[in-house]
C-alpha cells in the first residue's frame, strides 16, 4: 500500500524489456533507505518488486500486464520517474490509499496557471472516468491529487507549488501518457452495486409478478 506522496525523482539508467516483461534499472537514493530485496517500490505509481539493490539505485521486475496497463514500456535511459516506498505500518496517510495497481493511462491535455497553482486537464477513457468523482482522489503517475471536476472525456486536478516542485508533473509535455489509478474504495462500491443490479429483477418483471399475485 502507498499514499501517493512522491519521495524522490529517480532516473532510468537501464531498460531490459520485451512484450513479456523484464527489468528497469533506476538511479535513486532516498527510497533505498530501509529497502530490502523483495520490497515494493512504486515507479510512476506502479507497484514493482525490487530484485537488486546497489549503493546508488535498484533494479525492479516488470510484468507483461504492467507493460500493457502503464507507461513503463515507453521509458528510456534518462527518463525521470516518480518513486515511493510502500507505506510503513506506523506511517501517516499524507495522501490517500494507493495500491500501485494502475487502471490505465490518461493524456495530458493542458496545464494552465490559476493563482499560485496550476490546473492540469487529463483526457481519459469512459471506463476510467466512471471511477473518478469530483473532490475525490486520483493517483497520477503515483501522485495523490484531488479531482476538481469531471467532464465527458476528461477531468481536472490542481497542482500546488509544493507538489509541482517535488514531482515531474509540470515538466511533462502536452500529449504525455500518464498512469492513472482511481480510488480503490470507489472500485469496491462500483462492483458491489453492479452485482446487486444484476441480481435484482427488472422493474417490468416485478410489476407482472405483483399483478399475478393480486389476481389481475
């Protein structure tokens, strides 16, 4: 489990990927503290397992499913990535509950200053937008942000100066494909409601049963 508070900007220094998966070599310092082989580190919001540790970086394994869902397959040597260690049991939730399991990708449409903050508009597919609610939480490349509003084909978030200075979000170009993870609580609610809807008879059926039972 993660919180969406980025601890460090890492740099890709090696990519060994095929369509079936592979490894990423990442230069880092802060996230190495207390990290052991087999631990989880979120890379651009994607939960990955550490397979090798060095003094100035680590290697992480990437599954084929992760490549299909995320932007990790587009990373190159020198790419900057967001890094966060898994939350300690006695840690604080500075952001929100982030699993590191990406739902899909969104597209950066615009960045517009608004006071001291910057408003970021992201385009996304209907399946992802259905899980995003106004004033709810969203993880963008692993960064916990609050949703300002949701449209038919996009949504907006505000980036305060602190977040802008500690992430790479303001440096991403228009058209950048970001990783999106919607709120996990919302996912459970959606599934629960969907199952209940499927198991509930249609209104017309209920009406016909009522009529028969009452002699009509």
